C-alpha cells in the first residue's frame, strides 16, 4: 500500500445532518397548555454572563452534558436574528486508545476532571422560534437535549430570582413534520434498507391485503404464536448503486400508509433511500417524516470542526441559502411547517 493511502493529513468530506424543532414548555400541572418557549432570554443570559456564574454540567446517568459557554454567539447580520451554541456529551468510560501504525497502542490518560466529549450544535432562530439541532450519533439524543435545556433553564431562572420551584416547566422539542418526504421517497431510485414493525397481524386474514408483500411476509405469525413482528430488508453489504426492488418497496409503502389510515393496526416503517447513487442517504420515518437537511464539509484529519465553521456552512448551504432552482431555503420551509409566519 502506498504512503499516500496512509496520509493522515488529507481532507475528508463529512456530512452533518440537522433536525428541526419548535421548542415548547411543558407545564406539569396544565399539560394541555401549549406554550412555545422563546429562547431569547435564555440565550441572552449566557451571552451576558461569565461561565463561572452558572453550573452548566447536567448529569445524565453515566454521562454528563455540558453547555460549551464560549461557543454561544448571536448573528445579527441583516435579518438573521440567530443564536447558536454547542452542547457536549461527556464520558469517562469506554475510553479509546491512541495508535501509531506498526506500534503498540497507548492509553489515553484522563485526569479526574477530564472527559471524552462529543458535540451537538444548536441554532435558535429567534425570528420564527425554531430550533435547529445538529444530529451526532455519538452526541446527545433529542431526549437528552430536552433534559439538559430543562435543567439549565431552571438554573438560569433561579439565578434571575424567577424560580419555578412550585411549578417547574420542562422543555419539549416538537419535531417539524414534512409530509412531502413521503412523495419524495416514492420517487427515489435506490432503496438501501426498509424496516417494518408492528404488533397487530389480524389484517393478514383480510382479503384486502392478502396478496400484498407485507401481508405475505407475516401471514404465518399467528400460527407460530407470535405477537410482534419486525421485518428488515437491507442491501448493506452490496454496492452503493444496488437497490431493493423498487416496485415492491413502493407497494409496501402504500400498504403501510393504507393500514394506518383505514385500520387500527399498529405498524410502522423506516426507510433508508436516496434519489441517485451520488446523493446522500435519506432516513425517513414513514409515519412521522421529520424535517431534516444535510450539509457537507471538507475537514482536515486530526482536527475538530469549530462551531463557527459548522454554523457558517449550515447557513450558506441550507438554512439561509438562495436556491438557484427557485425552491425555498430551509428557513422558509421550517417557518411554514411551524405555523409561525411573523417574528416571535
């Protein structure tokens, strides 16, 4: 193998996915109240104070979330009105090793107050009350972000003398649902993986569905005493150009949608597909197709991507970009799906 193939200083393309939410405050005493959380006060507090003035570490079981205080910025250019900052997920278990090729590995030694950190960038659109969250497989989950924001908000309220001890409110991130993704998925040419799950197989006996692919796959479930089913079809080990049979996948999509519409069947479907071979894979929950977007960055090996760089590329590539095809950018799309048409 040539030296060039071992070159660790070259750039690599990295794809970063963003999910879109409307932040809400859940009132435990009045759960039916729909209160959208205006995060401007929260963000301005962090901008106007020092890190030493607030404990931002939030225990999450074996891990600890933390607000990366120095990453908080406000973009007031033109009509942007955007805040952005990073949250980190920190662990002190399952620590990886350092390794030189043809040499023995070396342990990464951490001090008692040091952790391995993974990061999520959060972009808050104060104009339309939308929260854009960078997805990180190794970072915080949506639920962990909700917990972290809830506790940090309470600590800031306490510091401001506005404690909610009698009725603390929790942060809930409501995903924006993009139903147009269903039509888009049906037009894709490459289906890499589908997963269908459910717990109601009674429709297998119905004449309406007896000849459909999904029905045939689970028709023997009752005979063997099963209750739940999970069917996964994948092209994981095949070339990226390979696809499951398009006609059959589309037929199953229609079947699942029909079952959800016209019966009480508990069935769900997740799809990994792409329009063309060179495109990135879209991951869509058929019954709750969340609004997402992807950016691509060239990243130097052995470097950590700065939050400012992620934010700039996010704005330029998707959120605030001027589309040459005349379609809306992600801010316009998120604004319409959120139901907020004017500044909050």
